[in-house]
């Protein structure tokens, strides 16, 4: 999302491209080869910047996983609101444009970006089939979907949708909270978490977690506007980083990856040093004691 410069219709600049080249090269050097896109990111320029880098890098197509998303139409609704469109024509056109910008032959994974209340689940399944038949996409998934809607699509689309994106972090722990707060007054299911937990525990899914570092909220220094709770989390993250001899970014991401499922944190930074610090999380194994200590610090209330 950070590639391509501004969210405007201004053209991609040489500086924008250089910034993308440095970030993507740093990722590859760290062993990161899975890249998440969306047709709307910087209004298409993020995909274009990646495509230019990919062409110049001459990478073997089988050595990278390229995915993109579609279904959000930016600013076309009343008062400049976005609207959602999961119709056949819109999705097919979006996928073809993404492949052209990314300069790749196909997408390894295509995700529906957000649920459209006017979605026809059968039509979506038929569209998936057409994308596969035309060689545009290998596998499919969802982003920001309630479990019930995923299940309705899966009724028509018999191939398993393995990949699902959800927001998750120390401060967005709704999936875990849904589990531990069940049968208490704190229990809530209106956020769409109900139903996801059973699927979450299955090892047949890849869970891509966006917002994983809360935009660096707890990984840097103290900043204006921090409250006592934020300060307590920063102190704990720093304490654990020192104990494990790693970066604060690695600690925050290792906390997520401690969960006993396939977690793929999505890091949004284009800063090479932050990318390298994030990659350190792959070598950190938090103890159960430290995992709970960090979570309870962020949760700021006892478990029932």
C-alpha cells in the first residue's frame, strides 16, 4: 500500500519508483517473497511500481507469490464515499488491469477486498471459475469478510478458499477475545468474529493479518498523545526485545505468530530497516509466559 507515491492521479515518478525498488529489494534479501496488492492502492500506482521492479529484477515467476484484491470502487458514491462491487464484469476487468500493471502472467491469489451487500454468491463463484479457466488466477480468498459470507460463497465455489485477511494485533485482538470472553458479560459477536474461531484453529487456512504492528504504535519511542496504557505496552515490548535480543517490531509480530495456526503478518512499511527488523520475528519464539504477559498488558483487564 505504501508503494507508488501519493493517492492521487499524478503519474508515478522516478523517485516513487526508486523508493519502491529499494523497499522490494530489501524484502527479497530478508527472504520475503509474498507480496500483497490491491487494485486501489495509490490508485493503481502501487501495482505499477511493483511491476516495474519485477520486470527489472528478472525474478523467476515461481520464486514469488503475487496476490491482489478488488471490489472497492474509490470515491464514486454519495459525498465521495467508496462503494463495493463484486459483480462479474467489475472483478474480471480489475484482475486483468492488475496483471497488466504487475507485469506478471497471473495472480497466485486473488482476494475479494470487502463484502458487497448486493453480492450474488453464485455469480462470484462463476467469476472465479472464469478467472481460472482464462489463466488469470490460481487460488482465491477474502479480505475483511464475516465468516457467514465466506460460507455462502463456499457453498457455490467447491475449491477451498484457503487465504483470508483479517485485522489483528495487540490492540485488535477480537478473535482471541471472542474465545476467552465467551459466556461472560464482555462477550460480543457483532464484529463478525463469531464463527471465525472454529475456522481459525484449522490448519487448512492461511491467515493474513493486516495492521499487525498498529502502524508502529508500540515499536518506536514515546510520542505526543500517548496515554498511560500505550506507555505500559511500549515498556513491555522494549523489555521483551532486550530479553530476546531482537527488535521491537520482531516482538510485536512474534506475539501474533505464536498463535497455533498459519499466521502471515502483512507489514506495510516501505522503510528497508523496518522491513529487516520485522523479518527478525521469524527467529523469535516467545515463551507462553511472555506471550500472556504482553497480551494482558495490552488487554488491560484480567482474564475471566
